[in-house]
C-alpha cells in the first residue's frame, strides 16, 4: 500500500482562517478578510504585529479549536481505504501545540492511528510516497512526490504540482467510480 502523508496546518486544519479572525478582531488594522486571500499575512502586518501573532500561536489552546478544512475529513477517510495515511506536523516550531494538535486529530480524524502521527521539525525525515503540504520548503526537502496545497502564502510558487482544495485531492488520488 502506498503511503500518503498529510500536513496539518492549512491542509487539514484551517489555521489561516483562525489567524485572520484574530487579526481582524484583536489587532488595530484597516485590512479586510478579502485582503488575506491572496497575500501572505507576513506581507500585510507590521513586524510587531507578526511577533504578537506568533506569541498568540504559542499559547496553549491555540491549536485546539481550529476548524477542519472543507471536505478534509470525508476525503481523508476515503483515502485511508487506498493509502496508508500519515500526518506530519512541524510542531517543534510551537512546542505548546503538541497536546492540542494530538487531541484535535483524535477528535476529527479518529480513524488515523496515533502511530501514524509524526511531530517533527524538518519533514525531510518523512519516508512516504506522497506529501501534501502548504509549505514549499517542506516539499523541496521531501524525497517522494510533493503536492502543494494552495494557501495565500504560496500562490506565487510554481515549483510543485498543486491542489486548491480537498475535492482536487480526491480527484488526484481516488479511483474514478
């Protein structure tokens, strides 16, 4: 059985949506939700605001209540019948995220065994046939086939095959019936 490894943030979990909500609610800004659709957050905020946002992300509980990306659960469940599914999340960047992320996966993706969840720093350690990730740097270091999951911060990149959403993942990886 082929291995399919999935990133968590901005692939399975709509982390970007939560960050935009925090920015619009709690930061002094003249920006609107649509401003964040095609421009990376790092290009829209002042460095002091970015530092504040990183601090918020490092607080326990931040990753606990993020929404599941549309169609992710259903598609991943179907994929699990054809592929060995792994989740690889770069949790080392936010050490307080471990429990939140593990509990989130257990709640929303209970069909993925705990033994197939990898908390790592650099995803070059992942041995898999495919990696679906929103970060180009993770795909560049990956030895299998990398698939770029579209996000505001990677729209300019043309170096990898791309999917825009979970319906496109299903089209790419599930057999036609």
